């Protein structure tokens, strides 16, 4: 299990991922270029993600608000989780989430690591690296699993596990958890 603490975000001088606030960002496919309008609520983030996902016939599921961005799970018409995107609160851009969603989301993949083993791997990683946190809910994506991490019964972060290799990747780019809503 690799420890992927390094940032893919760049620095925090500009907008999300170190790019200019409100503009297109580096690091992953842009689903919807920001229009310069700030996004301050889960409902606004859900609307931006829905607009971005509509051409691909996807819709938002869970939306999580963090201090640095909004995380949005995108689902297909059957309700399967297929992509993870971030909404920039400063300018409204919607981009593929960095890390696992960019690198491990595979269209066709065998899953030698099932959901229960992935949760165990995540638990082992958390015990060794963030002992105050444990595994919360788990979502299955093509090529990986993403779990909420909890402390004291409250969501505090996220961690992903590769479904083929078992590599664990803690999401360091969100900031402090604020709220979440599932649709």
C-alpha cells in the first residue's frame, strides 16, 4: 500500500489546483469551465455538476462540501457510480477529481480486490497513518473504491483503494469537511 501524501493540487495561491481562480484548471479533464460565479452551497455545486455531467448522461449522487472544494459523485442511469468530480467554489469550474479518479478509473477492469478487502486495506492504512480515523461508507467506481473516513462518528476525509493493486491513496486536497448530501 503506497502512501500518496504528495499533493497533486499545486499550491493554493490561485484557484483550485493552483490554477487561476474561476478559469480552466490543470491536472485533469475539465467538464465545465468556470464562469466566475462563486459556488457556496451543496445545491449550487450539485447544479454545476449536473450541468457538466448532462452531456454524458450522468447525474450527481453524493455531494460533499469541504473548505477547499466540493466533491461530487457522478452516477449513470442505472445508479452506478462512474466518476468523481470537484467543483471549484471560487469560480464554478468542474474537473475530474485528481488522484484515483484520474489514474485508477478504468472502463474495463477485473476486480481482484473486492469491496470488503478494500475496506480492510483502507482500515490498515488508516491505523498506520491516521489512527484517529476509520473507514466509513464505501463507493465502488470503475477501477477503485472511495471511502469516507470518520472520527468520533463524523466524516472527516476520504481515502481510495485501487481495485487491482490494493494501493491506498488518502485525499489530501479537500481541506476540512463541512457537510454532505446524497441524492
